C-alpha cells in the first residue's frame, strides 16, 4: 500500500558522478542538473528542478548538444509552466530537429544520444511533489523508497522490445544482430520460431544486443543519428510517465546503461541504503555525493562493465511545514566577479582579479551601491597598483562615507551590508600568487586545500571580545534583546561562566544571534547602517588578511552568512574536495538549504585555482 501523498516541504540534494569506464578511451555520457528552473507568473508549480542523463554514441556531439541546450528548449516552450508533459515532448522533438539540421550542415554527422529527463515539481494547487519522466533510448530512471521495492520510471526503448521492433519493420527497417535482413518473429512459425528464441537466448547470454538496421544502433529511439532518421527507422518521440512523490520515497537515480546493463536496481537499492546509513551524520550534500559515487563504483567493479558510466541522483529530505526554513521573500545578497582588473603603468602585479559578496540587510541599497561602485573606487585609489591592502581599506572606507551621504540625502535610509572582497594577484613566474581579503561583517572567505583550510576572514560580530569592547566603549551594549546588560568582562567569574552557558544555549538551541544596541545589528562592522553609524557603535574599517598561494590550495569559497551559519568551514572544505567544480556552488547552496534552520539568503562564489 502506498503512503499518503506528501504535502509537506521536501528539500532535495543533487549530485552526479561520471566515469569513462574500464575499456572506453573517451566519455560520451553527459548529465544535466538544474535545481531551480524558472517559475512563471501563472505557473502550475511553485518550484521545479530537472535531472537528466544523455548517453552519446557514434561521438559525443549529440549528448553535448543536449547538455548545453535542452534546458533552454524546455523553459522556452509555450507549454512550459502549463503542461509539463507537453513541454517535455515538444522540447525533445524540437531539439532533435535542431541537432539534425546542424548535423547535416557539419558533415553529415551521425552522432546520436539517449535522453532520460526527470522534472521534479512542487505543485501550487495542492503542494504535492510530482515527477514527470521523459525517456528516449535505454538510459533509465528508478525511484527508491524506504518500504517499497525500486520503481522504474522508464522503459528501455531497444530493438529487443517487440512493439518497438514492429514499428521498425513497419518503417522499412529490420532488427538483427548484424546487417543482414531477417523477418520479424511474428512471420515465423513452428520450428523456425523456436529456433529464433533459442538463438536469441544464446546471443543475449554472450552479451550481444539486437540492433536496428539500417544504422546498427541498439536503441529504437534517439536524439540525432542522422543516417537512421533519414532511413525513418528511428524516432525521437519520448515516452512520458508521471508519478506523485510520497514521504516513503528517498532517492531518484537517473543513469546511463553503463549502470543498468551490469547492476540490477535491487542491488543498487541495497547499496543506497548502506550509503545512507554510513553517512547519516553527514550533511545531505555529502550523502548525495556518496550515493552517486557508490553507484558508479559498483557498476565499474563488475567484470562485464565495458561502457561509460554516469549516475545523477536526487536525495529527498522530508520536512514538516512547521520545520520549513528558507523564509526570506526577497534576496538582499549581491556578488561581484571581475576576472581582470585594470593594471597601472607602474603596477607590481602582472594580473589581478576580484571576487566579492555583499550581504544586505534592512534593504538592498547598500549591497547594490557596493556592487556598482567598488571597482571604480578601488582602481582609482592612489594606493592601487602599489599596495593592494591599503587600496582596499581606503576604497571601502570611502564607499561607506559616500553611501552614508546618499542615505542622509534620500531620507535617512538605514540599509546596510557586509562586504567580503578577495583580490587575487599574479606576479613574475618565480613569485607565488597572493590572495588579499578585506572583510566587513559576517560574510566569509575560505581557502580550501587538500590538507587544512585557511580562513581568509574573521567574522565581525558581537561574540568577538574585541568587537564587544568597542561597542561598549562607544556607548552601546551587546544582548539578545534591546535590554541593557553589562559587558561580560565586568562580571565576577562565576557570573561570566553562567553568561557563557546562557549565550551558548540561546545561539545553539534557539539560533538567536547576539546583537549590538541601539540598532539591533548582528555585525559590528558594515557598510551603511546610518542609524548605528551616527551613534558610533559600528564602524567601516575592514580587516585585511593576505595569504601566499601554493599548489596545495585548490579552491576559494566566498559566501554570505546564509552558507556559513548553516555549514561549518570543515564541511565546506570537505564538499569542495569531493565535488566537481561545475557543481560546487550548487552543492554548497543545497547543503545550507537542507538545514531546517536555514532562513537567510544564500550566495556562494567559488574560485578554482589552476596550477600549471
């Protein structure tokens, strides 16, 4: 018996692992994960995600074309947001026609690909979760659960399926083990049919698949395969299924036949359960990484494995309505990426780039001001090209002054923002690159490595004793509510101990931050916050840290506290080590969102350090 359809929130963690396999020289498999597809004004859903695997054959171009363009064809379809089944069917047909047209122009190119696409939606009408699966070829989607056996969401479209074989014959083709015509089994009788069955059983035991001719492909439907499409023996029309997600469902596996041809869904089920048991104390994103890697490694370990192997997974984490986080209605975070900053005539660096994150509060105007003017204030500073630390400190201080003047002029605007800015500089080949971080507030930059991570910034909040002292010295105080309490250092030792216990209880159990009053801000150094600056309890002097980079360093993560408040530095470093760079920022955002206490905007920028 199926459990009742879920109406509570479901957080989903995604990851994909791909491997060239044991015998192939190149990997023609591609995958696509889009966790946050756009939602239209009159959309049937309030959230929508897509997980897909494309298994190329005859070359990688069809699979690469699907990976690059499928999401655009789907989102831009006239039925998108109204009829997901119809939009998927239309997108598959349109992208096939577009690729075939390009294939004719290029050669002709006979590359082809399977496509297994699963769209995950939370419906607006009844808040239920719906899976819509479109399948072309022999990649496969399987849904796993706690209590029930694995549920196939697709049926392989191969020459071995009788209904597919009949369609091929009706189109003028035939199905055989080699390019020599043989009649369909329905045309045989008596001993001939029995011999056909024995022969096919023997060929299957030898691992020899039936193929569609002309063309010699194993799948009876595909994207691409120009020669077969011209012969009318293959089609691109997907088979589409729909299924409601329930609380019993735990994991969706979307994989190429490099997995399913050598490992049964039941065996994968047992490995998923084992993986989730061993990683139950880890963040959900680490669990997703472990599950996808476990599936690929299992397939690769099979002696008969000879194909590319790809597994994309979605892990479902069910949360009751009263536990639901992520409550912000608007995003006040902003980020800035400048791959190449201008150099001066006498510059000491040969290249300079900048990445910054601004976490706005009480409005977005301070973060937007930083986003618009940081580059010009920095590059026009007299110290720029001479001393980057001095230039960053000066630029941020002058930006704060300029924004406060605007805030007064516009009617006492109290918007504020953190700022964490990382400048990377390269020098002559014999000099190590340099990372310089300027920080105001509780956004953070972390330098990840294979051994130990390095904090490029320290949070400016009321829990730091030196920041607390400065607030009291300027006539303010630090508390959880707007009720005065004395500075901790002025209390007798036993009272200090009880204060520490109370503060820990408030922050860890109730997730309440200490604030600086008057004003009630969490950060002790910010851009903006006119009301607090007029009192003098917060300042805009950044802290600067510099680190010489080495080959042990591989990634820098720059993010707002929406990430750091939910995910520890240690776990961020671990995720950065285990996750492909293309999926890293999404993995970190989902690791933060999977925490039930996540209520803040989340912005993550990752910098990959490539060493020659």
